[in-house]
């Protein structure tokens, strides 16, 4: 094997590893944009659609994509054993694993659109079918030397799809559209008036991490489709692909931010994140055929298109897509494929004035769309009529983690109950390791006579409860410390007042008016310090004049007992009690 083959093989295998990292990006994106009660189910779907898909693609799918002319559906035995199919400058298995990654990407797109209400067993069946049959056949029309790769119109020849705007992303997006439509919306997504309600994801930071991972992995997804890096021509092509990929994503994210800022009055976080992904999807077809200026235009259009399409899908067509996969992958994948006929340096309508390439791109998009649309409609209909497609209502409400996987929560160590249990376990270990038990008469150093007990009974205790924003806590704690308050209990809570929370929007859709907002609750019991002094201090720190400054509740406390000393009332509140 000469050096060029070694270099090309290494380049493709590194690209395959990078593309695999996209699975992590999709998993984090979907988990962040959906609710915590389904996080474990989402991780299982993103893991197993790739695992099951890899196996069936190896046995069936790859043969359909590249090996039909080698002896039928599965291909000849020597095709798999000896690698008789011509893969250019690459060993067969490098070619197989690289294409396996593309298949896995197409399969996992559907997960986000069908999230939070799909039966796990039905999703596994879908993953197997799309990986074994649906994706390989449409991809063979272009990458396997099929009819779209040789279609000639007006001097232009061959459908342009360098890395899969149509063959990977649009395929996944259309499958997502059909699956989400057939499933129906999540419980509570639409009101009685038919208007959509915002259902925010559990963790926008986790979703953003997914986007950053995907953006990084795309530098393997697109450039490694050169299938080599051993010639000067390939090096130039790969360099251009790197630049166009990044330019389109950056332009799309920027335009989405500006567009939502104008449209909603605030720059929408989730839409901007989806905008970056839309730019990556749109440029995937033409990343090699376009120059950077064309990539900037393509990304800019995708940045607007993704916002409008997500809105239309949710509001007009009443299709519930929790992560926006249909708009990002379906709509922008379709646009990116057509954009090759508009902006390609060779044969583009706006670059050469020719229309042949645009016609080929439109025919290819239509053909792939019809193939996926028909096959996925049949598949999801059969699943719905046989093993079922959607989980029961009670399971959807409880969350798919417990219903589908027997997992109480995917975030056990982050829940207060679990944390408290861990604390108790630690306390038990600490206590059991201390063999010396102090007798009560020695542990209580304070002698309480009758006169002092009467003073305890007359002492007035007051409990003050403060509800406010967490951002105010540090300033409030410092102010209370200055007036002598050294003990308090702080709890994170959710709540709203008579105004039912300030109106908030998620992707331009209003969130339920009974929106519980994150707050902190501070409990203080005072005896020596006048309650009015505490109240005035709290008001001074918290006041801004706007809704949400908080509330103060004042209660009479009948008694307090310090367990260690036996002191009660006023005296129980003095001194150190750890």
C-alpha cells in the first residue's frame, strides 16, 4: 500500500470518527430541548438507533447502496469477504464504516421530532427499516452510481449532494414529519382554541452543548466526503469545504438571532441554536460546489427559513416537533439541495445563468422526497396498526424514563430527595464510626431554673418567610448578616403570584399563563432582633418597583426548642447550634 492510500484511508477514518461524535450532539440537543422525565428514553433512542442501524446497514444497507450490481440485495459473498467492489483509493472496510456513519445520522434525526410520546419498540423497528432499506436505496441513486448521478439536462449532469443535504438530512426530516404527524402532539401542546403552547426544554445549556458538538463534528461530516487528502486538488477542495461549512453556519446563526430579535422583540435562544444547525444542513450539499460568498447567502436564507418553517409546522399544520427537526433537516435540507442549482460555481443559475443544474436538483429533491414519504407513511401506519406507535396517556404524563425503561429519573443525584438520602447515608456512616456516646446529663451544660423557664414562655418568637429571585440572594444575605441575622434556611422553589408569572415565549409561542417561575424561599426565626427591622432591611434590598420583587410573610411562632441543650423560646435562638 503506497503513502497516498494510507493518507486517504486515515483521512476517511478520522472523518468517520468525527461523524460518530454527531450522535452525542444529537443526544444532548434532544435531551436539552425536551423534559427531564424523558431524558433516559432519549439517550436510549440515540444509542440504539445507531447500534441497530449499524448492524443492518452492514448486512443489507451497504449492499443496497453500492452493491446492487454486485449480485442483488445483499451482494455477492465475495463482495463482503474480499471487497470486490471498487472503492477507489480506499480499503473496503474503511468505505463501509464511513458510510455507516452517514446512515446513522439519517436515522437519528427522527428521534427529536417524535420525542416524549413514542413507544421504544416501535422506534427500534423504524431505525432498522430506514437503515436497511429506505436510506440506502435513495442514496444509491446518487452515491451508488444510480440514475440521479447520470441524469443530464441542459448541459448539466448529475445531482449535486456532496455530503447529504437531501440524501441524509432531508430523508431524516421527511421521516420526522410523517412520524410526528401520525403520532399527534404531546399532551398539553395545544389548547382548546387550537393555539400552540410553549413547552420549554429542561436545559437550554445542554441543548447548546449539542449544537457546539454538531458544529465541530460537521468539520468531519463535510470535508471527509472528499474520500481523500493525498492530492493538491483534494487539499484545495477540503480547505474550501471547511470554510464554506463554517461560513454558512455562522451566517445562519447570526441571521436567526437578528430575525427573532425583530420578530419576537428578544433574540430567541433555541431558534438561534437551531439557526446554526440549519446553516450546517443547508451547506452540506454544496459545500464543495460553492464559494464562500455563496455559502454566506445560503446560510443567511436558511437562518430565516428555519424560523418561519418551525412556526408554520407548529402553528399552521399543528405538528408537534419538540426540537424543530423537521424545519432544520427537512426544510433546510431541501433548500440546501436546491441552492446548489442557484449558487454552484459551475452551472448555478446566479453564477452562470444556466438552468440545467437547477432542474436536476429539483427533480432529485422531488424523487427522494416521494420515496421517503411513501415508504415512511406505510411503515408508520403498519406500526400504528400492529404493535402501536404511541405510549398510553398515563405513561406519557409520568414520563417515558419510568414507563419504558424502569428508570425513576435520569438525574438521580441532582434531585433533592436523592441528595438528602446521600447526606443521611453519610451521617449514618459518621455516627456509627463514633463509638463514644455522650450521656444526656453531660451533653446539656445549661441549667434551667423556674424563673428562666417563665422568661422563655413570655419571649416572643417571629418567623419571617421571604420569597424572591435567586439573583438577589447574595445581597440579601449580606444585609441580613449586618443586622445580626446569622441563621436561615434557604430552599429553591417554584411559584407565581396573582399576575401568574410574566408572559414568556418559547420559539415565538407563549408559554402557559400559569407559569411557575424559579424562586428562593428564605426562612428566618427571630427573637432578639425586632421583626420590623428585618422587614425594612429586606424591602430595601429587594425593591426595584417591578413585578417579581418578591413577598414577605410574617408568622407568630409558639415555641422553639434547642435539642442539644433543652433551651426553649428566646434562649433557644441564642448562641451556636450546629
